[in-house]
C-alpha cells in the first residue's frame, strides 16, 4: 500500500525538513509536518508549530488521520548535552503521540529515527555491533534516552500487531550540508583529537539518510535496523581525506579544546566525545538483507563528498 497521508514530527530539523521537501514532490501524497521550532529547510507542506510535550499534538494527529508516521524528533536535542527537563518532556510527549496512534485505525507504518549512539562508545563493546548487542559501559544521558524511547516503541509494537514499527539506528549523518555537531567538528581547519587514540568511524551520507527513511515508508518491515554506509575509516584517515590538520592533545587539554569550540557555535556532546575516543562500528547486514536498503555512498565516498572533494553526482 502506497503512502497517502504522512505525518512528520521533528520537521524543523535538517533531516525532517528535507524528508518533507522530498516527499511532497510525490503525486497523491499529503505531508503534514510538526515541530516546536521554525524549520531549517523550506518546504511547502502544511506545518504546525506544536510542542511534542503537549496534548495538542495528540489531538492534531487524531485530526490528520495519517497512514504513515515518521517520528524523527523522538529525543529532544538538548538530551545530547545532558539536560534533563526538555528530554523528559519529549518522552512524555511521545507517550501522548503514540496514545493517539493507538486510537487510529488508519496508521499502517511508524518509522522512528534512532541513533547508533544507542550502543554507546566503550572499550568493552564488541568490535562490530549488531542490532541485538547489549550496550556496555556507563551510558550517556542521550544513550539512556534512546534506550527508553526504543523500549517504548517495542511495547507499542506489541499492542499494535497490525502496524509496522521500524526503528532506524543511524550512524552519524555526514555530508556537505547537514551542519550537525559531528560535521562541524570534522570540517574545522585544525581538528583537536585525543592523543593515543585513533577511533574507527562509520557514517551515513546525508542523502542516504533521507533515502533510508523514504525506503522504510515505502517498504514496511517491522524491526530495528542499523543504517550506515559500507566500510569504515580511522579518524586519522578521515582528516587526511579532508586535508585537515589533526591536533593531538592529552585528555584534559582535549576536553578543554572541545569546550572551547562553543565559542565557534560548535558543541560536542558527551556521547560524541566517547565516539571520538573509542569509535563505533555497526553491522549492516539486516539493513540490506531484511530492510532491503542499499546506501548509494560508502563511508569513504561520504567523507569525500562532505569535504567537497568529490562531485555530488560522482560515485
């Protein structure tokens, strides 16, 4: 069954705005977008500025009666920085949202944007993380919120067996336009790194991230899937590809340098600091075999594209 009426939460984000812009070009598809912020990306579909922690959102969902929901702002952005109140309100809001979803008989698919930060970044983690892997080490606030959110999605899926619930755990989204914390950090002319550590990293290209969401909407498959481009790169190799200058620093100086980046409007939250120390590689077998999604860009091509060293159309 084709998508007909789509609701996108988190439409003010780069990912949400570009998904709305992409979907609204499809004939016979209505897009309804909501967020509590002004969109970063322009699109023409209906947009409602509603806070996810308010019952007005639940009432709006009941009025719209979508058949597909893209829940992209399941975790408040401030959760990445360890701030509790907004994140807790966002989780409460998700409860109201899914309460509304349960009351509708129109909804056939729910796609939830999660993150590979779900696994944390710990030396105790296995070298390659599968969807079934249990995280090790002390979790960041962001990781705890992701875990709680995914647990709630799993419970909702049990209560609604006729609805396909798809959770996509995205590797860091990287590209020339996305402008998220990891991309701003990696595109600095001189990049502070942790002395003695060279983490292995994976990415998903910004255009592949949008394509993965759309694919999940078109091909309903219940389950949780790691989403990343094929391959992996050491941080040192990434910086060489980008012709950036690494600045290796011991622990306290490294943390101080990252804190100092706030003056440049670059914030590196705790879960990314762990990633820049220990790295993280996920298994994408289920992405290709079960979900049926194949990224266009490898990790290396993603890095080259982000640094402007490869034309967008060249593979």
